[in-house]
């Protein structure tokens, strides 16, 4: 039992320490760095600014369309609750929620499409215009379609 416990303790500390070990080559630590001397910073900067402006515009359109959909739902639900007939009220409420769901899906689809287009254009611009730039390569590798936006 003591041997098993000792082996478990050793593996508990040994395995993670190996996972976080640094690779040494000729006594020096290898790092993932870019050569800033070759970077065309103004080219990458322009491409990033264009991408971010496109993303802001796409999000603004999405926000506007969602506010519109929410206002339409609010009005439709208020109208539905004004009905005296329970059956009509139920149908109108269901229609209000269904139309809101469709508008929400459409807005999200348009937003995703515009966001994807912004990143695609950015990557194309950076790889074609700033193709010899190490900074451009790093920006393309680090920029992915952010799921949070």
C-alpha cells in the first residue's frame, strides 16, 4: 500500500513538472519571437484598423436590428395581451415570439457573415500586401474569429 501511495505521489509531482519544462537548445531557451526588423508595421496597422472598423460596423448593425426586433416583440405582446379572447391571445403571443425568434436568427446570421468577411478580408490583405512581414504573419496567426464578439 505504501509503494502504491509513493508511486502516486511521484507521478502527481513528476508529470506536471515535465509538462511545464522548457526546451533548451545549445543552452539557450527557444522562444517564439518575431523579427521586428522585417515587420511592415504601417501595413499591418492599416489592415488591423480596417478589420476593427468593419467589426464595429457589423456589431452596430446587429445591435440596431436586435433593438428593433425587441421593440416589435414588445408591441406585439402588448397587443396580444389586449385581446379579450384567450384563443386569439395565445395565437398572437405565439406569433410574436416566433417572429422575434426569426428576426434574432436573421440578425445573428448577418452579423456572423459580416464578421467572417472582415476577418477573411483582413487575412487576404495581410498575406498579399504585407506578405514579407513577420508581424503580419503573427497577427494572422493570433487573430481568429473571436467567439465573444
